[in-house]
């Protein structure tokens, strides 16, 4: 799932907010409307600060930096504990810079954004939305532990990148390593198919993703768009591993591929989308309903040419239908003629 790059810049923006907000609060100046902290400018009209560290900024809060900005309707917190909560129509922008190709700016919006500068934990709640370029991620809550670089999205997590969509209730992502863990049910869809599984994991940087448990993948319109057979194909297995860089797909455990009235099962399936060769191994059983079957040790199939080869102890069964009996013709003399033998 590529949406994770859209949140990669979030930690630095959060740190901007954290450092700026804490320094502003520490000034304890209710009359102060503008505070410059390094390259960051924090603006608010009125603030009420208490001896115990509690503070309330009842009006609009804004902040600026050379590479970003933020705003909210109001803010509360405690400067002694280093905690700040932005409330109402929270919007965070950041213009991203990198040594690689130019990155589109990132925008995070939420109902609230809580900063705990001492624990380095930052929480966005309520209608959380992260947008970068064509990628959009929506969830009820997003929590970043900036010490471990782990970010967790929970509650109605929805990710969309152009026509590709993924839904789950919990997604874990490490902003440093690029590792991805979805410990609960996940499903997704695109213009040419859909999938679902009990859980998933991956490596965003390495382009490796895995689906686990009751994996079902549908591909609409067959494997090859030029094929005369345009029936949907269904793949079922216990685990599906995908390497987007090498275009290698490996399905293991109770593999079942079906299309129309044709079904093939095997312990293992491997597809190289560069050579277009799919290999099923470990004992392949195929059937074409209602009564044709074959068995082989291995099956090779080219998804472009649709050529296939069965190897190792091949056995094929198909029905034998004898021609139906017909009444024997009768001669003019009333004697039955000998029936013509059938081949």
C-alpha cells in the first residue's frame, strides 16, 4: 500500500509546533501577540496563563516557518508539563524538500492536535486527513511516537491513491524504517480488481508487501487483456507476497485459482510479471467442470501467450460418451437390416 510517503514529513512539522508552542507558553505574557522563536513566528491575540502552568488561548492561533505553517481556532495546555492542544479546524502545511525528485506539499487537518513535548507523543483526533499529491489518508485518530518513529492510525482508516483504495481499522507505520503492519482485517480495490485478507505487513522502502490469512484476490477481465477469455480470475491462498520492484508474486498454502468453470489448486504459485511466467508446484490438480480433470507435479503458464505445460506424472481424465442406440432400419420384405457399425 504507497500512501505512507504522505506522512513521512509529519514528524518534523510536529516538532516545529512542539518547540514553538512550548517556548511561547514559557514566556507567560498574556499581552504578547507575536513571538519569534528562531525561524518560527507564533501569533495569538489573547492568552490567559495561570501559576500552575495552565493556559488558555481563546482565539485564533497561527504559526509560520520558512517551510510550513499551521492554524487552529484556539489552544489550551500546560507549559510546565510541555503540553499543547490545538483545537478546532486544525490545519498543518509543510513544503517538502529532498535530495530526490521534488515532493508535493503535505497537508494535515483534524479537529484536535495534542502535543506532549516531554514524551514526544503527538496525537491528531477527529476527522484526521493527510494529503500529499494524489494520496489521501483518512482516519479517526493518528498517534506518532517520535522516540520510536512509530505512527498508528486507528478507526475507519481509508487510503486512496488515484483509483487504488485500501480500508482497515488499524495501520502501523514506522517513519524511519518504512515498515508497515496492519494487524487486523484489510481490504482494497482498484479499477481492475480487489483483495482482502486477515492482516498485512510490508516494507515501504523496499517495495515488499504481504497479505496473510484467508487471502482472496479478484482480477477483473482475466489475466491478459488480449485474451479471448475475459472472465474474472479469483486467487485464494494463505499468504501472498508481493515485490513491486522485481514484479514477483508468490502465493503459498492452499492456493486456488479459478476462472469461470476452471479451477486449479496447488500448494505454491509463483508469478514473474516481467517474464509473464506463472509456476504452480507441489502437486497440481486442475478441473474443468463438470467432469474433466488433470493432475501433475508442476504446471507452467504464460499469462501473455496463454501457453501452458504440465510436468511430472501427468494424468488426465475426461468423460467417454458412447453413441446412443438407434432403431434398426426395416427392409421392404419386413426383415430387419443389419445396423451399420459405428466407429
